[in-house]
């Protein structure tokens, strides 16, 4: 073989070898795919990038399971004898209480828990009706925290009717401590950082509502799910008192729970 042919064969072999080496380094040839913005589609899978990988590994959506919320710590039930009704008549039977009046207010004597829970079953409208001063006939039940008196208290209320919803408010009237002095004055609605709709309350179906206050930060949990979280208005910081329950224009069977079980609270007369 002459030198010219040898050089041609050598050059061709080098080109072929270089092409093979580049293909092996780059991996198999793939067809380019079109990139679609995430917001424009409903994802069928989720990309998970593992350490050392250049491309994400896609997991089927069916394999992605939401993590459940941490279970709530059970609270002991308060004896009905330690629930003090300041307005309305409350029937008592062991730990179970019953209310069937237009307005009921009550608290746990001497307890200062910042966490409280009410488990209730709605039975329907109360035998008598007491409209709010605004004229609205609202059926509701809820928790009182830091219930210093009727004029200074934190409310977390579950509205049954006319519209199911949760409301959180501080009633602040410094220097006043009777309903005649403050009436419906001093309400300040709290603004949540997160909120969810509460379920409609159906007669005969039990529900649980818990309020947890840590400093000025409040959480409200309904039937095991967080539905409201946020900071209370600064006026709440100077209020101090026991937890309690309020209801309006509904018939309810209910129990109250606090961390201590109100062990130190004396029975109400």
C-alpha cells in the first residue's frame, strides 16, 4: 500500500473512531421534547432530583401521598359541675351538658387554660329566640378564652346558621365588666394568616372544636383539621381569665375539655 492510501485509511479510521467515542460519551440519541410551563398543565407526575443526577426522575402522581396531620393530644373532660353558667340555663348530667335557650354564657371557675375544646351535637333551634343587638338571629356555639368578664374576652365562634363559618374576635372594653356597661361594643375581628371553610352543621352529627392560644397566636381546629390560624389584636394581650363556652339560639348537647380537666376548679353553685 502506498503512502497516500495509507494516510487516507488512517484519516477515515480516526474520524470513525472519534464519532463512536463522542456518541458513547454523550449517551444514546434522543428526540428533543417540548417544554410546557407547569401552570399550563395538570401534572401527571412530580419530578424528584436525586443527588448526583443531571435529570429529574419522574414519579407517578398516584405514588405521591399527602402526609397526615399530627394527631391532637387528647384533653380530659371537665365535670359539668365545674361549668359556671352566667347566662341561660344549662342542664347537667355527669360530664354532659345540655342547652336549649336563646343565649348561654359560661366559664370554668379559676381555670386559666389557653387551650380548650368543646365537643357538641346540634339538635336544632332553641325553644326561644334571642336576636343579636344587630337584629340577626344567629345560631352558633363556640369557645371563650381569657374570659375576664362579659366585656373583655376572646371568642372563637362556629356559626351554624344562617351561614356556616368560623369567626374569631376580641371583645375589649377596658374598665367595663357588665353587659349593661358594654353591650355589643368593643368587638375587634381578628385577621387570619390562613383559614378554611368549616363544614355545615347538621342536627344529630357530633363535632369537635378546639382553640389553642400561644401568646398572641391562635389556632382553631375543627374535627381534627386546622381551619384558622393567626395573631390576635394587641388588645387581647391585657385580657386575662378562664376558658368557657357560648351559644346562641340553638339546642346543643356538649362537653368541655381543657388540659388540666379543670382539676383545680371548684364546683359552681
